[in-house]
């Protein structure tokens, strides 16, 4: 298989339009038409990781954090990023990143963390805004089922935990075919009336092109009529952080000890203990302190993330237990998630999680 086939599968799971505005996820280095020799999975890319890929004979490195965040005016090897770029190009290695698009995706990074902790009824903490469209089209009644199924297969019709959602009204459409047309029904030059179904459905904005393409392929009319409306709805299936419940409550101390062991944390920093029972847990891998207000509003007993600012501990100490476990530690299971996504699609692909410990923070 080609490298681009693997990358396409990753983007189907976590489309690049889901990434935050500051981010630079996606292809970082290299050409994707080559046959994939093997994939090395990591949280960050450094020179040791590129060397590991070379030693394994792999030509694809997939990371969570992008290697490149800003543009270059020159590439001279003055820092590890430039040296990695040069080494990857020299050895024909493709570098690809799945960052905040994987954070924000349904069943993405934060769902994996929640799975490790054992949370149930997991849902998005801060839903994506203004990312949805409504599609309306008009189809002959006897073709409505075919068009609906084509739209659903193209990513339309998902609302919360429901799929295949649509609204349908039957009525009559009129048209007159002009010279040079090839009408599905009716005669050229004559006004025609056809029993039609008005289909309304919803879709993520990034699915627009594939949905329109599917509509055109399934619709019997030579010139199908359709409308696309931007929506102001929150998209509950995608967004930042998650919140869920433990099957049984735990004391604050027992919970923090379990988190420390589970994530192999050198030092769990936390806010003042208040003797609360930990039942509802909110979390966000990486630098997620911006979600503290959402966690409090969601009545979470604890908020887990990788980085918290000093003054946040003061601001929220009476509202919620804060547990800061380190950026690397909070996102380490991203490598497992990447592995499972690729393995499901390409069971024969040679693949390995890096053996390099890339955590730049050490504990004395």
C-alpha cells in the first residue's frame, strides 16, 4: 500500500478541519506516493525517533505533536526541528502529525484517556461551534431511499448518538427541460410536474464536498436542486475535553493515587483536598486548563489535565479538585490510539510504537 492510503485512513478518523486555528497538523515532511515500508508511532518527533525509523527500515513517522509549527526562512540544522527535517528528507521518511484534530475527534485522544480511567457515559466537554450544515434536496419519490443512503454514507445524518437522521416531506416539483437537455422524466419544451420528496439532513462542514458528490451520483436528475445552510448549532460529537462517570465513587486520595500509578506520573500536582467523593470526572489531555469553567459547570468532582497555571489553583480550589499530571503523561496513550486506528484498516502493515522516551521533563 502507499503511504497516502494510511494517511487518508487517519484523516477519515480525525479530519484535519477539526484542528484548532493555531495548529499545524497533517503532512509535515515528505512525499506520500511511495509504498509504505513501515510506520513508527510517537508523541513527539526528535532526532532519536528519526534514527529509530531509519534503523527499522521504516519510511513513515506518525506523531501526535507536529514537528513543524511555523514557517522556515532557511533550513540549516540550527535546531532539532531543522535537523529532523533534513534527516527525514535525506532518508526519504514521511512525517505526519495528528494533533488537535485527534483531540477534537469523536472517540479521539480524550476518549482514550477516559477509557484508561474507566469512565462511563463519556461525552464531549466543550462542543465544536458553527461546524455544521443543513443540506436540503428534492428527489423523485421512488429515488428518495437511494439518495438518503448515499448521503448517510457520505457523513450526513448524525445527531449526537443517532445516525441516519433526516426529515422528509412529499410534494410536487415542476420544471421545463430546455433544448439540449436529457431529462430523467418529462419532455423537452413541456412543463412537467413530478411527485418529489424533500430531504433535509445535517452534516459536518468538512463533509460538504463528499456529500455533494454523493448526492450528484445518486440523484436521477440531470441538474439536481439542493441547498446548503450554515447552522449555529453546537456539534456535540466533536470538541475539546470529555466528561464521564466512574462506576463507583472513590475518595480524593485513592483516586489521585490510582491516576499517579496509571499514568506513571513522577509527581501529581493537585489543589486542596476537600473530602469530596470522586464520581464525575472531566479531563483534557495536554494543556487543558482553559476547560476548567466547563468542568465546573458540568458538576465534575475532579478535572485532570497535563498543565495548569498557578493562579487557576486559587480560582477553582472551592469548586473542583484539580489534578495536573504532566503534558507528556496525559497524552502518552495517543500512541495506542494511533496504533489501533491503523491496525483496524491495515492489519498487515508493519508498525511499531517508538521505544524512545521523549518526555523533556524529568523529576528529581
